[in-house]
C-alpha cells in the first residue's frame, strides 16, 4: 500500500506479504526430450560446412593450431564422401600455399603442413 501526502507525493510504502501454505507439490523440472542428432560420445555427425550433411562420420582429420592458448582439439569428423573431398581440397591448397618459405623439404615446411593436416584416417569401430 502506498501513502501519498496532500501534494500527491509518495511518503511511504507499506508491503503486506503473506505466505500461504501449498497443498499441491511443486512441479519438478524435467529434462527436455531432444531427438538423437548423432552427437553421442561414440558417434559423430559429418562436420562438412559447405552444405548440410546428415551422414554419420566414418573418418577424421586433425590439424595443429599455432595458438598456444587455444583449447580446441581441432579434430573434424566426416562421412566417406566429405572426407575424400576434404583431403583433396587440402592437398590442392598445399600445392600453392603461401606459408611455405622454402623450395626444399625442411622443418619450417613440415610445420606449415602440420598446421593444415597433421593426422587423418578412419574412426575406430
């Protein structure tokens, strides 16, 4: 309840709070029932980002990150088709990559290659 003086200004407010006993139990929150999108621990969906792919991943690629503070694992999972396309695109890029500073194989060029792809292969069954 709010009390006003003659000038219409608020002087004080009094709250009247009463607590009533509940007769029915409070509802407990329920976890939402999401459909399985293939994101379980042992299965991965295809990470192809050029279009939507709902295939289950069968292969993976990994690259090394140059950022020492990065916490990502840099593993991507692909279905058979997109795995082959990913490897082909990365190999094609490596032929003309500006990161290579030397014409002959050396440690610097090895590091550049590992930053593009350091590991790849089929997922363990």
